[in-house]
C-alpha cells in the first residue's frame, strides 16, 4: 500500500520539476567552469553585504513580472506561482525550501499615488530611520487605524516576517546560490505564525526541516488573491544540513552586522488584495 502511494506521488513531483525554468546563471559554458572551491576573479573586494539578496515571491494579478514589457518580465509566469526576483526563475506553484532563520522589520511606504518608495524603516523593530524616525513603540504610524491615511483598519507602518531560505533546485543539491528571502506581511502574517508553530513542533534546528510551499486562492474585499500554504516535507539529509548550517551562520553574521540588503522595490506587495489594509496582528 505504501509503495502504491509513493508511485502515485511521483507525477506531482515530476510536474513541479517540469515547471521549473532554469536560470541563465545555471547554464555555464564548459570553458568558464571553475574547479570546486576556486574563487571568482574580479570579486576580490565584493562583500556579502554588497549583493542584493533575491526574494522568493508569489505571483498575483498585478505582479509586474507577469506583465509583458516590464523590465523584469518572466515569460509564462502565472498567478499563484513562485518566482525569484533576481534570477527570474519560475518555480511553478510548488517549491521546496529549507528555512534558515526568521527576523522581523518594519517599513513605512509612501502611497503609490505619490510615487511610492520607503519613508521610514526599522530593522531592529525598536526605532525607525527616516520619516518620522522615532521609537516604534510610540510612533503614530505603528497604531491600528492609520492605514490608508487613517481610513483603513491596519497600520501605516508594515511589519514583515522574513525567512531566509534555501530553495531546493531540481538536482536536490543546495548551496549558497540557492539563498532567497521569503517575506510575509499583512494577510500573510497568520501563515508565517502557523509555519513557525510547525517548525517548533518538529524539535529540530529551523534549517533541519524541509517544507513545501504551494498556494491557494482567497477572496478579499478588493478581489481574489493567492496566499501561501506551507506543509512539512521531511528532514534534510546530513550533507544538506551541514550546508544549510553554514549558510545560516553566514546570514546570521550579515544580519548582526547590518549588511542585509533585500530588493526594496519588491518588498511592498502593495498590489495584493487585502495586503495594504490587513491588520498586522
């Protein structure tokens, strides 16, 4: 019976693999390939904090990457599918990941009608930098009812749950190049909290577990959007665990040194239904 279930599970896995579109950075000509461990010439003075960390995003109706003519247009990207904001890989609806850690931050965005952009941010969840740049605990924009210039029920300052993750590629071999950040805010915060609860119940390091991300449609007042669905998908193998631990330590050190740089243009999620006015509880 168990063997029959395994055989039935194979088509879904194969389908997910077929939907994965290899990025151009993976297709290295033979004459440019380096031996294992050899450094990349020209990057001698480039530090980890100088490199933009890609985000693992979920495509929505108004996601720029699905609009032909946009600078980062991804051919064939559909609602409910996951993609990489830097490599422009389309992982399809289902993607497997190894989470490394979780950290939170707050960002106050300018209204889209005013050109958007970041007005104030707090990476330590204690004090903002920018406008108004005050203590978060007493900031007016960190109170419920300040969203949409006081007409919304949420906060004008958005709280993010950020998960650096390793996206498991088709080969199954993870390394530092698989790093991306999966962020949740507003209507996604309950999903993040439930995911953290599942992690804790497994009683292992966060990077000791494998999880499957998929998506499901949900209706909001503004229309239908997709939300993440997270399920346990086993534990990492010994070699993968060692790799994940090393990347975790690297990222944790970067975080402590304030050298984390996420593609800010991809952060707002302002076009998601329910996203700009959901309560951050």
